């Protein structure tokens, strides 16, 4: 939290709700206070700003700290309004949207107060008064604009994953061998264009098994757009898989095929939207936090989208004291699990941080390991050491290694240089 004259600061806590906001304000000695409830809408925000300004002038406060919890989208408008309200500008307001996980334990210290919106507002004001706020203040609309795009992109990616997971049961019903993982699979991607054509253009596996091999090879080559090195070998694997698959009753074949075609259409639509959102991100990121953006994208394997996903969540690297604090904010830490003489052999990943930031850091690490040899070697080593969830564990550890690099570059305002030419 910024340096303020604590004796002349008004601390305002707001418990944000979808309809109303409960407000409690106090000074450092808890003697000069007021509380009220206003609507969580524009008129309510104006009333609150006027009340705060009048009280600041009447009691001759010089500084203003406003604390609220980050409550989905409900805190967005009030935080943005209060941080830019003209009537509050003489007091240089600092508005903080706090992680509820951070304030949860502090609220429990208000023993005997019960649980209500005004009490929660009081706890937030006192949290600020006690100097517990360690995060950066509300950053404004430019960050919000980029954040809404990067978060929506993740929503679309998750929608694709859900649809693929959902349709796997239908793939097994129609073509059981294509749904299982083995070394005799004809296609590397069961959701690719060629697999989609096989599953939707043939009514049953019998049609595939009985089709002349040259004709099936031509079909595979055409749908694969000539990407298969040996279409005939792929066609043989496909026919063998069809022959080994369960036979489905003819009355079920068409409904299953329709369902599969619908799922493929949904996936295609989602993927088209991902590309559109990527283009929008490229437009918004231009001129955004230029120095840190350039440092970030200088790392091989990290492009504008991954950089935007991280920067929209952290704002600036100056908000973090060390790479450990950045990792903790992302939930990429392994808290100790021990009590007395007991010490767990395995530690679970925290995952209590910012899920959006964690996703983009993991994706960035997954890309970087394909470009930098030392990251690839590190990933392979951790993959070999893991006994369960090999990829997830190795990727999380690789992300932790990447965080150290990211923090070093952004904090020192440097570009990545290859170890051959001198490491950063």
C-alpha cells in the first residue's frame, strides 16, 4: 500500500453485492466513522462519492484508501467509478480490489460481531487501516479491457476441451477402437479433420471395413489434404481399427452420427472464435506496458497472446517483491504438508492463486520448452522423476523455472539473450 499520512487518512471498506453496497469508513483511531448502504448502480456510486468527499472535507482528511473484495464483475464498476470520480480527485483516492482468500482469515478476528454486510465492510476498512494491503491499486479500464479478452479466450479454450471430453463417449459408441489410446491408432488427433470425416461421413464401421483399400486411401489422402506420408498405411490401420470395433445397432448409427457432427461443428465454431479473440488481443496489447511487453515477448516461444494473458493479470512486475511472490500469486507453489514428526513425501500444488494467470504461465512454459533446450531438458528430467501425473507435474515445475526468468527480465527491464551470447 502506498505511503500515506495514516493519521489523516480515511479508510473506506465496501462489501460489494449485486444489488447494494454496504459501506463503513473509519480513521486510524477508529473515532471518526460513518456507515451507509447504497445501490450498486451509477446513482448509488454518485451518492457514495459525494458522501465520502463531504466527510473528507468536514474532518479535514488528506488521503483516501478504499478497500473492497474482488467479487466477480460486481466490484468492477464501483472500483472504476471511485478511482476516477472528479469529486474525489483532490484526495488522490487509491482503490483496492482484494482477493477474498486474503481477507477471509482477517474477518474471523471480529469475534462476536456476527456475519453481516456492514460487519464485512468494517473488516475491510480495518484491514486497510492495519496496513495489511500488499497488492497494487485498481489499474483502470485499459487493463480491464485486455483482461476481459484474455479471460474470455480461456473460457473458449475450456469450452473446446469440455466438448471434446463430452463427445468421447459418442466416439466410443460408434467407433470404439478410435476412442481408446493404443499404438495402432490411424490418426494422431481423433478430433482432427480426417477423423471428423471418418466419424461423420461413414454411417458405420462396417462401411469402412468393407471399403476397397485404394478407395479408402484416396479418401484419407483427400480429407488429410495430402498431409499423410503414406495414406495407404493409414487406411490399413483404419480398416483394422474398424474391424476390431464393436458393431453398433443400425437404429443407433444415424443419431450418434448426427450428435458427433454437431459436436464437431461446435468445436469448429469455438476455434474460429478463439482466432477472432486472438486478433482482438493483438489490437489491444499495442502500446500496453511497452517495456515489460517487449521483455516478455523476447523469450523464445512466448508470443503476444501469452504475454497479454500474464500482463493483464499482474499489471506490472513492480507489484511483486520477488519471483516467489509472483509464483504464490499464480498458485504455482507447493506448501509444506507436515505436523510433528510427520512429513508428507509428496506436496500438492497450491492452486489457490489466480487461475487465469496460472493457465497462461503453464501454456507459456509448454511453448518455451519447445524452443529452449535447457527448458526442454528440465521438463524431460522432471517428467522422468514423476511417478504420477507426469506431464502436469513436469509442466508446473517448468513454469516455476520460467517465472524466475520472467521476473528477472521484467524487473530489470531487459531482453532475453541466448546463454551462448551471455545469459540474462
